C-alpha cells in the first residue's frame, strides 16, 4: 500500500523556522526524485523544492531560494524527505505535501499545515 505521511508543521511567527518531514512507503520511492509542494488558501498546489533520487541534486522555487533546504534519507522500504524552512513569512502559510516529482503522482498524504501570522 502506497502511503505518504507528512509532519512537522505548526504555527510559527514571522522569521521563525520549521523542519517538515515526510515518510513515503509502498513503492520504489528510493529510485524517484521527490518534491515538497504546498497549497495556500485559495491557491493552486505548487512545487517548492525538489531533490534527486540520491539526494545529490536539489532545486528550489525562486521565492524559496536561500530560505529552505530539502534533503532525503533512502532506506530499504521507505524514504524520508525533509524540508528545513527558515525566515518564514506570512505568504508561506499553506498545507505542505510531499510526493514524487513526476506524474503520475502517488496518492497524496494529508499534508502538514504551516501557519505564519501577519
């Protein structure tokens, strides 16, 4: 059974930091590039950070560059993907999701809510 579980979100003041985690299992995630996505209130889901299958390459959405770091740990049957976020801003408020980079996406997890008040 394919499953993705995100965690680590919360309420954080502007300028604060959070570390998001996701655990993906049930398919060969270790051979796939992975990404963090987010969906803000009334907005489309968008990719914010990408990591290659072995963690050697990363890329970030322009508005996130310099403020976030994506990383991963590949285990035999699961993959953990992390998103370290710093200097958070109110516009970062969103539900954050983890998934493979390319379609077809794996079933989406429930996401983790990040709230940065104005």
